[in-house]
C-alpha cells in the first residue's frame, strides 16, 4: 500500500478573472469557473482567453482549474460543446465538470469530474462512474457522513463535497421545478429558483394548512466544524458554492475555510494540502459577514427538521439584538454589538422581513433611512457590515511560495541558486573577477539583504546562505542576479506539467439500472450510446425535451415538509390527507417515500403555462 500522503483540496468558485485571482491569493487549492457556454450558471461565463489567464496564474502555485460544462446537451449542441471542451484543454485546464455522459463519448484527453447534477448519492452509482473513467465524483449535498463513508469504502475515486453556500432543495440534476413553471430549466443553466417562492400547503379537501410561506427554501450550508470528520470519511475536495458571488465574498469565505482546513490537516500527518504557498490577509475572516441564509449542516448527521427558512429566502445576516423602543425617526437597540452608518439591517416580523440601512448611530439610538414597520420587540439582524466590507475590499492580500537561496562568491565570479519548496531550482552564474572584501561580515550582511528581497514576485525568500563572504560583490550585481533568477523560477513553475489522472472507459462497467426514466436526462445520441454500451436496455427521452411536465415527478428531495412541520408519517402523524403545494396556478402533489425518507413533487397543474 502506498505511503503517499492524501492530497486535500479547498475548491473555490470564480465568477470571473478577478474573483479567480482573489480565490488563489486567499488560499484556494483549486478553482471552478464557467466557460462561454454549457455551464449551469448562465450568468457566470468567461472567454477561453480569460480562462487561459486564470490557468497561467493558478498554476504558479499548483492550483488546479476546473471548468464547468455541466448542462445537458441537445443534439444540435454536441459539436459546439466538443469544440469548446478541446479549446479549454488546449489552454491547460485541469478537468471538466460534466453532467451529460456525451462528454465521456468524445474521447477527451482530460480528467472528467462527475458533477453533482449526476445526482451522486449511492455507492453503486459512484463505483460505476469510477469504473467508466471518471476521475472524481461530486457528491449530492443531502448525503450524511455515514452515506459518504459507504461510498468511500466502495470506491477509490476522488470524492468532492460542498461545505458552504446555497443548497438545492431538490436532488441535483433531478429537479424540474423551474421547467414546470417556465421554459427555463436548471439542467440547462437557467433555473428560475422557484424553490425560493412562497407556497400554500393544501389538503386534498382544499383546506389551507399554511399560507404564503417559503416552504421549499432551505438554509445554506456551513460545514466548517465538520472538516476533520469529512476528511476521515474519505472526502478530499471541499467545495464552496458561489459562482455568482462578488470578490468580497470570495476573499472572506475562502480565507476562512483555508484556516479551517489547515487546522484539520495539522492533526492529520497522513494528509497535506494540494497546492503550495502561504496566504497573508489583513482582515479576520468571518463567513457570517457575507451572504448566508443562516448556515446549517442540513442532512450531514442524518435526516432532521429545522433546515428550512419559511419566512424569507434571503440572507438575514448576523443577530444584533432587539428593538427596545421606537421614536419618530429612530429606534433604540437592546444589544451588545455596535452598528455603523451604512450597515444593512433586517427585522423579523410575523409576515416576513423588513429591510433598511443605517443613516447614523448615537449610542444605542439608530436612525435608519426609513422607520416603516419597525416596532419594539422586533429582532434585528445585520445583513451588511459596511465597515467589514470596506476592510476586506481595501486589505492587501498576497500569496507567496517559500524559496531558499545559496549565493557563492569567489575570485572568479558569483553563483546564485534559488530552490523553491517543491524542489524546483534555478542556478545563475556571473563570471567576473571579484576583489577581496574589506569585511566578510559586512559582505555577508549585504548579500543576505539583497538575496532575501522578492519584490513583486510570487516568492518569499525564507533562508539565504552565503558562501565565500570574503569576496566583494556589489549590491547592484547581486540584485540583478536575484531578479533574473526569481523570474526564471517563476517561468519554470508556470511551464511545468501538473500531475493528472486521465482515465479511459473500456465499456465493461454495468450501469446499476436497466431502464432510464425521463429524470435521467438523456437528450442526445452520444449519451444514449454511452448508457447502451454500459448495459442499459430501455431509455425514455429526457424530461427537458417534453412539451409539458404535467403528471411527472419534477422534484425529489431528502428534505421532507412533513418532517419539517412535525407531521412525519413514521412518527404517528394524524394528518393522513394527500397534501399539495400551490403557487398561483401551479399545483404539486406531495409524495412521500418513508422507507428512504424522501419527498417528491408531482406536477398536477391543470393547464400548461409554457411551451
């Protein structure tokens, strides 16, 4: 058995080039970024040229770059998708994150990572993906630690899981709720997020048990306290959600998780981080200061209630205190945390959330830009910390690679050698006649000072050894050699090949099912060929090709509304009626699989509302 250390990866989102550089500088080991098309976030696209620039910078630190091509492909898109994939491979991306099995049929010379949209929830499914050539399986967010452990024991493939950010309430890739209400499909990168809308919970007799609540809106992920347990369960890549988030979010959240993962690695000598470099940030990261819907652990420790946010789908922020009293233009705050002008506030009411900004602060007296609806006793949350945002935006962030230098002086010239923390080395020689130094101690001090500088390079010179300090070299000459050597070392880091695990598919693996339903998203000939090669006997056309979703299951979820409201059938609920969710003209029957603790939504809308 190999004694090599397990490589642990912090995987950060990148909306664009700027966000990518911020993520690298703050300590990411890998990035995932959208290309010009075929990604599950249509609003987060980047040209191949910009992705090439990201690759060039990231690879200096050994940071990998993964591109999301994770929508399903219509027949007419196959050639364009393959052309884009090969262009991305040509500029050096390290992997493609895909949902559609058509990519497996294209013979692409690159690592393929099975997107969470493949709905990776079982050990047999993950084993099939490993055996059919995928390098990595990205796990569904609803899995528990025990379920992740089961998958690990059945496979050797890399496992990646989400640890922070928004959660899709439906099992990824098997949700058609957006498609049921419009022409926009989540599997095509255009989800309209109908799970964040308000719904009525209605019985089959028409009784409205709950009105106008966000019954499908679940809280965000925050698994920061479970990093060690996830490593022990077999996860190697820890993914932050947020390809639409701004630079401040990236800086804050990535910096925070860099610290949390490093803490976990410190007590696990069999593990190490994937990339190299030390990140220095001038602020104390705090994810509660960035966009979050009251983060929790969802189903990581098993199926449970308390994971939804019925009152609002928005980011409420950090709890500040309560309104003690109100005046005509201001209110008095009963709380320990101080507020500042420019802060954004939320007030929790019985009917939802009120939002306002702070104009001025005098002690416990807060003057907002409007007082409408603010009453004594209300809870106050800060969803935008103006001072913290400015601190993050203005802070200097730098990532450096440790390097050591040996400078040798002699009567015949100077030899300079820089060696970085991964063993890459550059040696330069300057043939020149040197005179004896008047003071060896002073010469050594000058050489140490000059050779320890790194300027605006990516290096931090941690040690300088001077040999032959009895010979005199000018500071200018030493500086010239230092700059040239560090420049060459940076080029060497940029040009070296990072190790990859590109696998082939020999077709021998058998898919766990012999029949595929519309929810398996087979919408092109290459995907059909892939499944047929792997033993599937009957394939029903994917739901995204259908004119309507009426009568179809449009969501399957580990979240259960019955469990959330205390009416679990396994725990003796007396509410035995058929239940429905209604939003406007849209109506969905709730189906409950109590054996697996899952809930499904069946589209019962009487009249189609889209074509």
